[in-house]
């Protein structure tokens, strides 16, 4: 299991208790311990068919990379869509990182196990390199049509849930039930090779540190 300091991605650390579910409409009926207020979901409930701004892709090495990613912003709040690819996990357990059609179920819907992870970093702060909430795709399809020289493909009918790090270091659905969706979106960017010591995909190691 991959373990990282997930809290470093978040602009604040909150302890949550579940009180219900608003169906992902924007304000979840979960409450911060010690505060009588609902938790505000930071991703939009539905992004429809966004056009991605500032697309960027990276990998750790040129040939047979261990990890690679694509990133693009879905709106001016910097709700960033990131596709993180990890050799040795999920769909890539027994293969190199290659083009594939990937249902976002099973291992791919778990941040501990996914080889093709579809993420939303809501309200990404480019200076502090923190997100207010992190979501993972738990339904729909990721189509990867190319991994070099570009990372290229599309997403179809993807649903997301807010995740947090549990006490044991695993990643679990947050009790606030914040949810989101993307009807469809295409992605395409030339893959840049980062030095291995600087490359950092995802909450596991930090996809956004790639340096816009």
C-alpha cells in the first residue's frame, strides 16, 4: 500500500462526523467537531463537459516510466483534473503504463490500489501547493489512447467522491458525502520528463509539483 502525508495537500485539517447526505448538491450535512456548521463541498456537483486549461503531463523517466500524470484546470477556481498512472498497481499491475480502456471500478476506485487514478484537486493553490478537498473517480470510464509522446484520451460519465486519509494511512470516503461528476472531457498534452528526485505524482507523492 502506498502511504504519504496526505494532510499536506489540504489547506486545513478537519475532523468530520457524518450527519446525512445532500446528494452532492454543494453543502454536505456533515459537521466539523466543535463547530455547528455543515461542511461546504469544494468541487462542483457537476462539471458537464469542461475544456481543460493549462494542460500539462509528466513522467519520471523517458522509457517504461514507473509513474506518469496529466493535469488540467476545469475552471478559474483551479479545480484541477489529474490523471495519475502507476506501474505495478491496478490496471497496470502486470504491464507497463500503456494505452487502455479503464473502468473506474474495483482497484481503480481506490486510491490505495489504483494504477489509473482519476482525481479532482478542488481549489488548488498554486503557490502553497494545497487543495481544499481531494476527490477520486469511482465510476465511469477512462480511455487512454496514447501515453507517448503525449498523454491523450478522454473520460466518459465519471463520478467522484471526496476522500481523506484514515488513521492507518489508507484513503477512505469522507463522511461528508461530497460528490462530483464529469459527463465527458478530452485530455492531451506532451509528456515532459521530470528528474526522478523531483517527480511527484498525486497525494502519494504530489502530481502538481511540476511547475507551472
